[in-house]
């Protein structure tokens, strides 16, 4: 355990915030008050948190349709996110984007992306900016197991190798792309192995283990910062909820999610690891739990009370000048 | 005749044609309900429920779950169509054409011409369009104007369950590549739909309301708005004729011009785009070929030149709707 | 002022802006003349010679040769634009949009709106259009109608060397994503082009011939045909006004309507498509907003609804040309 | 040498036909009478010939912008091709396609393709037809080193593995994509290695050696016919001419093509191999040379004399019915 207790608490706060955010959205969504579709990240918190742990505000990430966790881990304002998901004017994107398009360029968050496999080609662009300016920032893309098969993702990896771009391709293998199993849709023996064949270091890690992901991410980020080029990480994970809220999930064995929650919960695993190490006490974690709960509560009540966009907003923000 | 949903009508059309012709195959993401899961087979029944149950009758050899690689889906469909099968490939949302346009635009649509008439590409791409689902900018578009502009493609826009079945059967039996656009907000609409197979020929508009005062051309979901406004205006003795082209390529321009020749007035309502829309295309054709019949300016009721917004209040304002249509009609009476 | 080719004017615009602003970078296939060869650097000078010499002045860090992966090129360009650079990405032929539409259509064009006004994507995509190069169906298209229909994009169609330079400089300085379409058959045309940098604002049409009898709207190469026909008809005292919008998005509709208000007659010549073309779009706007000014049917001179054929005799017949334009004008006088 | 002397003569005739066709086009093109762009296959003949050697008419191939060699190897009519390249009505595609779109579905040739990387996704479709019908045919795609980086190519490989399709992905690495070196644009250590990481057997062979390519192709084709799924071949090759006719090739070292013609000519290599083996006599080859020359002569004079399309052809062949 190379992290200080303050750092461990910071990591825990992030993971717990994501978990609480998502579980609460699950409940709120059932009331019918959230417009559209939401895809929950619960179960995968260790990945976003560990990957973003060493990033600064000026580093960039590109995300997926399942982007809440990445956004929180990258430092986006939780109230702003909640407002956005409820379609409010004060939301991070003025209510124009919603869950699938949360972005926050001031925090280096290039956007959730409703096009599967959308992030890698954008992330290499952010990495190019870094290379041209020589500012030692890095860019990270998140992609699912389903998205890992998209042609654009492979193109991005090749381009990154050719131009030696400072980026890391993170693949979150949660076993499913919608209802289709990764074991079916990924023809290759492994996503990491396929990435390695593009000419970069690639590691496969247990994505329910914060520390394993963090080690891999730290190595990839250091490599990128030092101008040594791209690398890839495949992190296996579990999706606690359906593909989207409303998904009956009958394509999963009846007790699959329950089992996952019992035996593969990254959050309880982390809790165990850090309390056993003695660096952190259960009481410290409980304090964070309470603070996080209060924050999410207030984010939800704030979002519920907030005003929708004004009708004139329809026509703004298309161009800077037209 | 039984009342069926648009979704069910489409499902029946697929089942009919798969039974009838062993060369018909279906491919797309989760169309077989999701392969490789740990639970039930066909649990998903296709992303929008249209292909539900087909895998049980026809098997995984003909109802093919694919990875999320739309270019490979469309290319594979084009390749198997030109070598003898009749694929029905599903593109979950039409918005995703961005990742798979080439096999449609530069390949399937052009084979016959480029190869001097020697290719046949009986491909059907089924896809979904439409705002109103609160799915925001990348899942709500209706880019059928784009497909309409591509020579070699046929473009089909069923506005109701009855048409959906007949047009899909025609699409599958058709020897040219067909883009078949289903509106997300129509899946649960119902109509009388015969159990047996029937075809609706392409290039034949339907007149859903007859009237002598003004012609409204509407497609897909917009037909319902047009009918609604026509019914409402009847109370004021304003007789609106509603023309639903059903296919934008080929386009039944004759029926439109005939109607405009009678009414002298034309309003178009169209969800495709603000610029270079199908409505603008039809308006231009009328302004060229039936100019003298026109007694008033043509009116276009279109979405604004913006992406589709997320917040319901904005999205509702985005969609060309009955209120704007009615105002447009009144403005030229 | 020196006489320069369209190609050289573009090259100068790129060099000016790269000198002026270190954030301007160029990327594309062979734009640096082909990396990794065994011979001279910059031997190719860009596929169409436009980027020739730039690598010598600005280096491989800013003039970036890429693999043949257009989605990655466009995505990378969008990503670096939203993080602070001003990329000019080259798409060798506009036809290739089929393999790279998503980063343009669903990403760059929509960032600003989806993100509530918080993104800025100063991206320029330079690409080539036009039939007449004997390059057949997949290398001869002019799909600017498609780009024009996408909210969030600006669409530029320089018709001559002078405009090419001023419009490209504006495109690079512009904070919105711009699609810049160069016509293959204009590269060797010449005009007086100042050595220094200058900008031509978007949304301002040029009137290349003034006349009171009929308005012709023409874009890109078609402007030359329109000017030619206007000059020829002058001998018969038919005064044709030629309007070149220069940008189709934004569109200077005011200038067009002003001209039609004067002439009462409108003909459009457009290479983009037979259906849902830019010409049809403008025709519809005029039929809606200036209907009462019209004294005759609008006429559209378009390519047929076919792919571009290879054999010269067919390709020449495909291209909307002066003969058809002249006939269209005469038909409404 | 497992081939009979008749087979060797057949292979030689194909290779020689391609060579003569291309060298003659090089000369004819200089007269200015050929419309548009042509990309010559000279130098790579062994690959097309060996790959197509065991294919039947009902097997399919998908080709590239540099497709003359593939077309001849697959059995397309040489006169029809020449007519097409000259833009004549009697051409294989009625003069509507030209060099970059030569196709002949009666001979299983799915078309040259002017979209780089265009063939693999079409070839998997032909392979799907075979699988659905169970007719034991196979489908082959040809792609260049430049094209090997296209996202669609990777998507095709993954799809083929997932659906276990009867196809072979052939990559012709001639060192350049236009003016860009493969050493620059292919970030991976090897194209074959990258293909293997997708989950299929992949071999790298010397594409100037007919027999090496043939061995690899035979294995891949047999595997496909037996329902064992896809495989890949990377064949290194040399391009004797420029990217297109008119290319000054200053990005190549001054003597590079001359050296290639001297030391890496697949045709003279084949001639040496088969005459040394004693299975074939130089006289037999010379006879073929003369026959091929006569055929190409007459194809060119036929094409020069032939009529262009009729103007009405512009509007036909867009649809079967409209
Ligand atoms: C290009 C594209 N194709 C299909 C979809 C529909 N879709 C949304 S999420 C999804 C599954 C993605 O799976 P994966 O990449 O594993 O991410 P996960 O949902 O597991 O986080 C699909 C098919 C889409 N949004 N974009
Ligand atoms: C999608 C696409 N991008 C770019 C081009 C332009 N182009 C034609 S051939 C070529 C080089 C292809 O290189 P390679 O795949 O190695 O094939 P080779 O020319 O060496 O046979 C390029 C860039 C194209 N035709 N299609
Ligand atoms: Mg997944
Ligand atoms: Mg090559």
C-alpha cells in the first residue's frame, strides 16, 4: 500500500460518491422523473477512480454512454451532474446534453459519448495537443468490452503508436455489451492482447481491485508523461445494474448480479483492504459515507427543485458566431 | 382483422419472409436477444423488440447477433446480398450511420451502376429515427434526407402499422438496397393489420385525408400530426389534404402535384433536417413542375438548425408539431 | 498583385496561418509528402499539392502525416480542436466521408450544443469534390448538401483562387467547425491573389455578374459555368445575375432574395445531388420567403439521380453544365 | 514442388498475363488515351496468382484500387478488362466503372474497390452466404499495408472470428501506401501479428515467392472450406511502378525500383524455380510469353477500336426497378 491515508480516503470518497450517485439514480429513476435513458456505473467504481487518481485538471479523459463514474472521478461537480441528468438549466450542460453527454472541459472531461467506441479517437486528439504544446499532460479513453471491437478504437490505437501520443486506452470489460456477452463478441482471446499487438504495452488487471488498477494506470500515465507513447489496460469488472435502467436482464443468470454484489464488490473490497492495513479506520470511512450521502441528497433535492431550460435555449449554443 | 402494433407488424413481416425464403437472414446487435449471456436466450428480443422470438423459429444461423461494429454489419450485409442472400441488417439508431456509411453510400448503393448492371444487392437496412425519446443529440436524429439523396438506395418511411408490414415485405422482396426507417415513437401505435403477407409497392403515396383547400405532405410520425390538424380544421370547414409519400425514393411526385393542382397550396412537415431536407426537395420539385398551380407561398414546417436537445421542454419545441403546422396552414389560406 | 492558382492560394493561406498561430497544425494522408519513404522528404507535396513545402518550414510536429484511417484523423482533429489547437485536417476526397462521418456528424458538430455552450471546436476539414476527373463513382462526388444539413458545421465552397485564400484564412480563424470543399477542377484556375493575408467573412454571397432578367445561383465550379452563360446571353441582351453564396452554411439568403426580387426569375445550378440538394434547399427557401417575387417556375440544373460514371462521355453528360443551364434560363424567360 | 507441370504452366500464364497487362497499360497510359487513374500491380503478381490458384468460380474475392492482378488471377476476361479501363461500352462494367471498379460476379470477383480497406467487410458477407448455404465456398479479401490500418478491416476480422466465417484476409505489404512508408504507418511490429491477436492463425510470407504464398493460401483456404474459420496472410511485395501512373516517386530512393526489378522479381524467380526443377522447360514458358503478348496486343487494339457507351447509358443500371 503505497498511498497515504489521506490518499486512501480521497479514493474512497470518490468511489463511494459514484456508488451513492448511481444507486440513488436507480431509485430516482423509478419515480419516472428522470427523462430518457441512464446507464449506471455501479460495480465499476474502482476503475474510474484508480485511473483518474493521478490525473490533474489539465489531463483529459474521454468517456462512454456509462459516464457518470468517469465524470465524478475526474472532478466534475456532482450537483451539476445531477441537475444535468434531470434536464435542468443549471446542469453542467445547461440541460441540453443529459446523462449521455455530460462534459466538463474545465475539468478535462471531454464528454460522455453515446456513440459506442467514441472516446479513443477524441482522446488521441487531446494527446496530440499535449504533444504539440509539450505540456506533459496525458489523455485517457474509456471503452467497454463491446466498444473495444469498434474499428475507430483500433484506428486510434494505431495512430497513437505511430505518433507516439501520450495516452492510455482503458478497456472496462464488464462482460456485456447490452445483452451480448463479451465472450461472444470479442473474438480475440483478450482485449489486452489485441491492444498489445498494435505495438504498445498492455496489461490485464482485476478491475474490482483498486490497487491493481492504480498500479497499471500509474505506469501507463508515467509512460505517457515521459513521452514514451501510448499503452493499454484491460480491467475486468461487473455491472451491478442492467444495461440501462429498465433492462429486465433476463439474459443474465438469475443470481448473477446478486452474486457479483456479494463477492465482487470493489467498494467492500477496498474497505477491507484499507482498514486491514490499519492506515484507515472504519470510523473515517463511515464519516465519508455520511458526507457523501448528504451531498447526494442535496444534489437530488436541488435537481428536483431546479428550473428547466428556457424555451429560447433551443436555438443557442449551436455556433459561436453564425 | 386484428389490431396490432407497428412493432408487431414488423415482426410478422420478418417472420413471413424468413419462412418463405431461406435466403432471408437477419443481423445486428442483440437481434437474437443477445448471444453469450448467462441467462435466457432471446431475453432482449432485439433492442426495440422487433426481432423478438425469431431466433427460436429460425435459429442463430439466420438470426445473427453481431459485435457492436456497424461497418462490419453493413459491409457483411452488402457482401452477402451481392452473393445471393437477402439480409435484413439492423442499425439500432439511424444516428449511427456515422460509423457505417461507407458500405451503404459507396458500396451497396453503387454496385449495380459501377458494375454496369451486373450486380444485384437486395439488402434491407432497418433503422430507427425520431426525436421525442429524450435520448438527446446522438440518438434522436432522422437523417432520411441523406439516404434519399443517395442514388441507388430506396428509402421507406412507414407511418403506421399497416404500412409497416406491407412496406417491409416489399423491402425484403425488392432487389435493390432499401433503407427502412422506423420511428421510435410509432412502435406502440396500432392499426388493423392482416395476418397474412401483403406488399405495398414503393413509389405510391397514400392520401390519408382528402381536402380541396391545402395540401400537406408529411412523412412517418408527422403524418399523425397532419391528420390531427386536418381533423381539427375540418370543424372550421378548412379541408386539408394529407399526402404521405411512404417512400421518399422513389417519390410519388405525381400524387403530390395532382393534389397541389387541386388545392393550390402546399405545406410540408418534415423531421429530417432544417437544411436540404426532404421537404425542401419536394417543395423545389413543386416550385419547378407545378409552379402555376400555386396560389400562395409554400410553407415548410421543419426542426430548427440545431442538434436535438435533451431537456423535454426543449425537445418538444424542437419537433415539428401540430401547432406549428396549423399556423403554417393558416398563414397561406 | 500576382496571378496565382487556386492551389497556391490555399497553400499560402495555410502558411500564413501557421506562421501567425502556433496552434495551427495540419494532418492527413501524405500532407507532409509521405513519411517513412526511402527518398526525398515532401516529394509528394500533399495528395493534391496543396500542402507542398509546409513541412520544411513547420516540421513534422505540425505537418502530420497519418495512416489511412480517416476516422482517427477526424476524431483526432476534433479532439485536439476541443483542447486548444486549430487543426486543419485533410480528407483527400469528400467521398471518403463514408468512413469518417461520425467524428464530424455526431461529435465535432454537436459538442458545443450538447455541452451547453461550453465547448469550442475550431476544426477545419479540407476536402475535395467534383466530377470531371475521370475518377468514377467513389472519387467524384460533391456531398456538400449533406454537410450543409448538419447543424453545428459551417460549409465553404470557394469558386476561385481569390476567394479560396480569404475563405480558408477565415475558416482557420473561425471558432466553429468548418468543412472546406475544394473543387478538383479548380486547382489550376488562376486569379489575382494578394500576397498578404486577408479574410472573406462567411455568409456573404458574391455577385459575379449583375443583371435584371434572371438570377442564377451557382456554387464552386458551377459559378464558372454560370458566368460563361451570363456572358454569352448578354449578346442577346439577356442580363443574367449570378450569385455565388460562397458558404452554404451560413447562407446569405438576403442577397439571393434581393436578386430574385429584382429579376423575378430563379435558376440554380448545383453539383451536389439530384435529391435534397443545396439547390433544392435554396429553391424552397425562396418559394417560401419570396414567392410573390417569382414570375416564373424555379428551375434546377442538377446531376441525374445516378452515381458518377467513369466513361468520359457519360461523366460529361452527368455534370450540370452550361448548355443545360442556358436551356433552363431560356425556358423561363 | 507439389504442383504438376500443367499447374505450373497455368500459374505462369496467369502471372505473365498480369505482368504484360500492367506493363502494357503503363505504355498505353503514356499516350493519354486512358481516362482517369490507374494503379499497376506489376511486381506483386505471385500473390494474386497463388492466392487465387486453388479457388473455383464460385469462391469469391474482394479487391483493392490496385485490382487488375486480382481480377486476372480470378479469371476475369482480359479483353473485357481492357475495354473497361479504356471506358468502352463492351467493357466488363459497360464503361461505367473503369479501372478502380472492375467486377465480375460471374467469376466470383466482387469488385476492385476505390475505398482503401473496402474489401474485408464485403468478403465476410460472401463468407456468410457460404456459411448459411453450407456450400463450402470461401471468400478472400485483399488489402494493402496502408489499408491494413483501416478500422473496417479490424471489424471484419473480429466478425469473421466471432461467426467463424470461411474467409482468408490477405494483406499485401508492398512497403507503401501512396507516398507513405508502411514502416511509418503500420505501428505494429507486423500486420500478421496484429491479425493473429484477433484470434486466428496468421502467417507472414515472402510475396515474391509464388510457392510460399501458395502454401499459406492453401492452408487458409482448406481451413475455411472445412468450417474451421478465418485466417490471415501477410505477403511482402514490391511495387514496380508508382502509386498511380504519373507518380514521380521521388519519395523512393533513386534506384529502389530498379533494384527491386533486378532482385525481387517474382516472375523471374518463378521462372528460375520451375525450370531448375526440370518440370517445365524454358521453351514452354516462351510459348506462353508469346501467347500472352498476342492476347494483350489484341485486347489493346480491340479496346482502342471499341465504341464508348451510348449517352443513354448514363441513366440505366441505377436500380433494377424504380
Ligand atoms: C455506435 C453505437 N452502436 C450501438 C450503440 C448502442 N449501444 C449503446 S451502449 C451499447 C453496449 C456497449 O457495451 P460496452 O462497450 O461493453 O459498454 P457497457 O455498456 O458494458 O458499459 C450499445 C450496443 C451505440 N450507442 N453506439
Ligand atoms: C478510404 C480511402 N482513403 C484514402 C484513399 C486514397 N488512396 C488510394 S490508394 C491509397 C494507398 C493505399 O495503400 P495500400 O493499402 O498500401 O495499397 P497499395 O496502393 O500499396 O496497393 C490511398 C491513400 C482511398 N482511396 N480511400
Ligand atoms: Mg460492457
Ligand atoms: Mg501498399
